[in-house]
């Protein structure tokens, strides 16, 4: 990652009032958010303890990898059983990165981090930790990132023989979501090919990548770094990893925080919900739709001086007009000097662009400019609107080129690092890695064709956003994805942990619905729900109130008071404070949303 990228990432954030800051300490034996402090806790089952505890403590062989990652980075690898029930029948290599505590005398232990996905790189997140974690946390913890098996710098799952075969098989999925019979047939065909390839060529690793296996790996690595219990900060899909660990190893929890929380029962599914795709059960489409519509409502309240879309008309009506227009006639964005076609904006592409903007705390700015600009480019050109159409084109071209640059820089950085570490890239397995976790974790309908009806259902509830989210799991159809992980977690989600689990829910999160945090906190008996009304995906770094509450909990075990509601630092269409007081500006954590092959948030 270049210095220029860091400068962009280290944009100054602002702070609004924190509605509540009272905290409650828990005791050394744990305190229940729903019961009496010091209440008893559950223990790791004998079967699960036998699986992980018989694995000899590995030695990561730490070495300085600052020249590949960030200053102060230490890298290592461990070999772990492919199947913990049969540890002698194969191993997989798991990559680690550690950033040492800045104040060794005050060191508490190790903080494990996961950015989401599934398939996001814990290694990359740990390397970036000095830029998004608070100085207080960095002083007291070694930050440890583990790349989940099959992903990133760990031994890679590969479902195709080469990148060319991969590209050909997945070509039908190269759209945000399909429209019309031709695109739908192509998407379904690619989903069949992906599921079958990962169940054959990708095996046995593809059948050994469930979240339960990653939780077992993390427990062995916890022992390898010398920690008696786990301290963990997991974002997005990482929230599910945290929940699975807490239920598998409830007596080994020191402090687990999950931010941007997935409903565990919706992710795993039940017999009653097996005919509903996992990506429909999660409700992400509804969450994204809700956030976008709220921004349009606030645009109307702010008026045209602060929101350009309001200068056209009632913002929701303008949005509806854009949706109808793009469904009928996509907009071609051409270079005004060369007439080169840069991108064709149809309804799915527009929804994808808006969804991407919703991941950021200043989501309102993206929704406004995209809606305003596309509206004008859908209008017939006249002498009167020529100037504003040119401005709209310039805005969209600038947005598109910025996105392309970010993607290119991310790909370039990963390729350079992979080459330095000895990987034979350019085979990129992001979609396969995502799928191998999701499809082994969850129950789903039988055939990819079943996603057509699911998409229609979600489109009625959350136009555009519902299909965009729903189609992401079509390869998980049980007839297509036949690889099974017999040790995937299907057990309880209501274990009482030795120490509380801090559950952080964001009201306007477009990827992990706030309802997921509520559900997780409700099912975990020893948990505390912290709510935040911030914008973007996850709360840490976007709300000073939430960030400080998470820091206090990780360091000293202090829980926010029950019912705490935090306010996001940035709110739509209002003047923002210029600084966070005495705090130095920090980057946002590089969270990865639950989208196949997605890259980390860049700002």
C-alpha cells in the first residue's frame, strides 16, 4: 500500500455527541448482561476440546516482513489439520501476521482481528491496525491477523485449473445481478459451474473451510501466541466467526466484540428456512434499501442548498424516475474528448454503485451525486440543459475512474505481496473462498434456478437492492454445491460465555442489518447490545462513542450501560464538526462486506 493510499485512508473524521458513556465493569469470572454478575458459564464440550487440544502447539516461526507489509509487521505460518477429526490425513497452511504492542510493559495479550467477507484477509487487517485502532489498544495488545484457511496468504482453495477456465465459467456472474431471461440463464449457468467445480476440483479444501474450522484454527493459534483466553474484534462476517467461537469455546472467551453483526440463525439456517437462500434470510437487501430511502428523505428535509437531488423534485420521486429510466434505457458514459465508452450504467450497475457508496460514513454524498447525475443524463439533451448534463457526465466519470483506480491499486498491492511471498498469481480466488465458507456453513434451496423466485420476492421488498444481495449465494444450491463439511457448526448459539460478548449494531448498515445485532444479543445470554445510528458498514471508527466503548471493553472489560445508543460522527446533509477534539484522525477499518470477491473498504 502506497503512502498516497494511506493519506486517503487517514481522512479526518468528525465527532458528534455521544448519547451515553456510562460503562459497567465485569468481574474476572464474567458478568451477564441478562442475569446476575458472576453467573456461571458453559464449558467447551469434551468432543470439541479433544479436537483442538490434541493438536501440538505450533511454532509460527515469526520473521520481520515489514518490507512486504507495514513497518513493524511480523509474519508466520502454521500447519493445521485439514480435518480435526482425522489430524493425520492432511494439513493446510495458515498465514499469520502480528504487530507487537507499543508498550510491552503494559501488554495484556493478543487481539485477534477479522475484517469480514468471508474471505477477507486478517493478515492485511492486522498490518493496517496501527492506522485504525486507537493508540490505547495498540499499546496493550499484540494485534494478530489470521487468514482463514483457503484464503489470501493461507493455502488457497482453487476450484478451476487456471484463471482462463475460471473466467469462462464465472462470466455469467459478472453483473451485480441479472436482468432478463438471457442474463438470468447465464448467471444460473455460472452458479452451477462454480458449485460443481468447488465440489470436485476444489476439494478437499473446499469442504473444510466452514467457520467452525476457522474457529478451531483460531483457538490453536491463540495457544500458540501464549494467550489463555481469546480477545477478538470481528467485523461483518467476522461477527459470525466470533459467535461460533464463543459457542464452541465459551470458557475460553476473554473479550469478544462483534461489529456489523450477522444473525447467526439466519446465516446457518434451519430446517424451517432451508428453502430460503441464506442471502435472503439475512435481510441485507432490506437494510440497504432502508438506508438509501432514509437518505432521500433527509435530502428532502435539507433542501436543494445542501442536496442537489432536492433541486430536481421530491427525492424519492426522482429516484423512482431514475430507476424506471435505467430499466428502459441504460446510460452510456463516454469520454467527452475521445468518445471512448467507459461504462454502461444500467439499473444493476447503478444499484451497485449506490450500494458501494452506502458502505462509507458519508454515504449521503454518493447517493445524492449518483441520483442527481443519472437523472440529468437520462433527460433528452437540449441547449438549456447542455451545461448541467456535461457537469453530470463529469461527476459520474470522476466517480467511475476513482473506483477503477482503487480497484487497480488494491489488485496491484496484493499481486506485489503475493509475488514476494512466493504465490503463483494472478489466479484470484476471492469468489471461491467466499463461497467455500458460505456454502459449507449454510443450508440452501436445491437448485440455482430457485434463486429466481427469491430475487423476485426481494425485489418487491427492496427494489434493486434485494436482488443484488440475494443472487450472491446461488452457487450454494445443494444440488450444485455438494461438498460438505461434516464438522460445520450446527450447534447452539446460546452458550453462556466466561466473559460477555459485546454486540455492536449500526442502524443504517447496508450490509449487516441492525436486526442481526438484536437477534445475536437476544440469543447470547451473556452479551450486551451497543447501538449506533452511524452511516456506513460497521460502527468502529465512524462513531467516537461506539469506538471508545469498544476500546474500553477490549482493554478493561468495561461494558457500555445497557441500552446505550451512540450517535454517528457524520450525519446526512448537516454541517459536521471539523475535528475529533484531541484525538488524532484515524482511518476506518478495512472491512469487507459479505459480497462474493469483494475488496476491503478503501476509506
